[in-house]
C-alpha cells in the first residue's frame, strides 16, 4: 500500500521563514503589520463612532418627543379634570337654579292665590254691604214683618268658606264675574295646534309593509342603499315633543339645547340615525333646458302622494326603464313624507325633484347634509316667521333626544347603527310618555 506524503501545515512554513529572517527583518515586518492593524482599527473606530453618533441623535430625538408627548398628555389630563370639575360645578349650579325657580314658582302661586282670595273676599264684602232689593219683595203683607237679613249674611259667609277651598283660578273667576258680564264669549271649537310636523314615519313603515310580498322591489330598494329605512317604526310623531325640540333648537349653531345636554346636530350624526351617507356630491339642479329633466318634471311634478304610492305598489319591474321609474317614485315618497315633508299634498319641483334626477347610484349624494339643510330651514320658518308647521325630518331630532336620554353623550355612544333600529313603536311610546309626563 502506497502512502501519500503528509502535508505540513502553513504555520510550520511561516515559522521556518521567520527562523531564516534576521532580527532587523523581523522588527521591520512586525512594524509593517502593526501599522496595517492600526489602520484597520482606526477605520473601524471611525465607522462605529459615526453609527453610534447617528443612533445617539435618533435616541435623543425620540426621548425629547416622548417627553413632549408626556407633557401634552399631562396637560390634556389636567384639562379633562378641569372640564369634569366645571361640569360638576355647572350641574350643581343648575340644580340650585332649578330649586330657586321651583321656589319662585311656589311663591308666585301663593301670592296669586292670596290675591285671588283677597279679591274674592272684597267682592263678598261688597255683596254683604249692599242691601239686596229682592228682600223688600219678601215682606209679608199686613204684618209689617221682614225676613231677617242675618240669614242671607250667614248664607254668603258659608258660601265664602266653601269657595275658599276651591282652586284659586275658580275663585278668581267668581270674583271677576261681574266684570266679565257683557263681554263676548270666545268661539267654541278645537284649539289650534301650536305646531304641526308633517314628518310621517308611519307612511314609510306602511310602504315597506305593502312591499313585503314583492321581493324584487325590496331588492331594488336595497340596490340603491335605502334598505335601512325599512327599520323605521310605525309611530305617530308627538307634537308636544316636536314643539319642545323646535323651540329649543339653535339654528345658527345647529345645536339642540335640551334640558339635559346640548346636542350638536350634524350630517354625520344624522347618518348614524338613518344609515344614509354623510358625504358625496350635491343633488343636481333641475335644468329646464335638459330634455330628460323636463320629462321627469312633466311626469312627476304636481302628482299627489297617493297616486305615487299606488304606482310604487302596482308598477311592473320587468324592464330597466320600469325599475328606474320605480326608484324615482320610491324616493319621491321618502322625500315628500319623511325627509322633506311640505304642507301641500303634491310634489314640489324645486324641493322634491332634484333627488330623483339621477337614480343610478343615489348613494353618491350627500343625503344627510341635505336633510340637515331642510330641517334647519323648517325650524327657521317656525321660529322667525311664525308658521305652524315644520318642513323637515323632525323624527331625527326625536331619536337624537331619546338616544341621549338612554345612552348618555352621543359622541361616545356605541349603540348599533342605524340608531332607528333600536326604537320600535312600544319603546318610542314609553319614552314619549315619560318625557311628556315631565312637563316639557
């Protein structure tokens, strides 16, 4: 067997070469190697220092930013505590003011009652002081005897004591009975309403109920994004609540000033109520020079809501043209009876036709902004012009008010949307009964 020669390691060769070198050569070689090693060390040191320097600057910036954020957070926390303290102080002050108002009302009622009693007593004294002419007719013939006046006085005094137990308003009416004689009586009949809201959730609920047996039409409503309105309950709007909310609505700030809180009414919060978009384009304007617009006006302007409702229920859905007309008719009912109701029973070209000019994708329009605009205009007419109706969606205000009563501040409300899904007829009636019972 042949054996291959064993290779000597490289270190042995280097060691032998060092043995052959003189001392001066060894020193020179060592000095050259040390210079190279030193250059490498300096290069690496400079590189590491540059990297460490950039990291140090970055760390310092992050540290300063963190300190700044911590300071801002402390300031916000302090502001929040200040707001909470001010809110508590305002609530306490409001309780004191309400107590003062109650005391003033009680005092005013007491003073009015005392005044009425004094007037009634004065009237009674006058009746006692003036002799009754009818007494002379009661004199018996032939005996010269007269009925004792003391019995009449006792009768009047007894009447006075009984009257004092009655309501002071009735006493006041009795005391002024003589003064009121000869005046014209008010014409009898029903009292006029202080405010009439034409917003009708019932119309929308009845329409969806009538379409339950026609899934094709329900699918068409879903295709245009208005399926959320199917959750509107069949509920008659309470005029007392509408009067309270319309009276306490700040049209300049778009703010509802209720007895519990200020509710900012925005297109975003209306979107949370109805489930309609709060962003997008404005409605197109009715252009009389546009043949298509003119045809839409000729078809729908002046039509009564009853005829449009019959069309929505009975119209066929076989062609694309028929589906487009169904969309227009459905949106007209929604706008006319719920989102922008008016006093007349027919379609208004300027108000009701712009939302139906383009029905391919109604969701591209900013519906809730327009709803807010209609509502604000209606409340402005009521507050400034003294009209007795509101042409806006007052149902939205009622839901916002009831939602605030139930869940607290609406900005942090986490109830399922749209919020109309939470309020059926029974819940609305129960909440309205409580609110009206408080005497709003």
